[in-house]
C-alpha cells in the first residue's frame, strides 16, 4: 500500500550504472545524506548517470541496486 500523496511509477528507460571503485574520487557524484550516514560510498554501491547528461551522476546504494535493478538483455 502506498502512503497518501505518493504514487508508484515504473521506469520506462534503461538505466546506465557502473560499480563504485574503492578510493574513487566522488567529486561531481551526488550522494544522499541517508547514504552518507549509512557509510557510502562502500563496496557494492553503484554509480548511475543520466543517459542524456553524463555529467549528472549519483550513487545508488548496494541494497537498493540489488532490489531494483537487473541487467538489460
């Protein structure tokens, strides 16, 4: 059940992601405050980018990635 005010959406495009590398320079990559508090960047995290603007990049936590993404065929 969705909370009031929230609507569920399915993604209609292919996402572009790559593994986060240990010791990687994270300048220009957005990391949410919640992910920072959880210890990110850490092994298993992924970096996503906007296919229309490759400079727009953000961290996707490993657990969220595992629960929501699968390779495109």
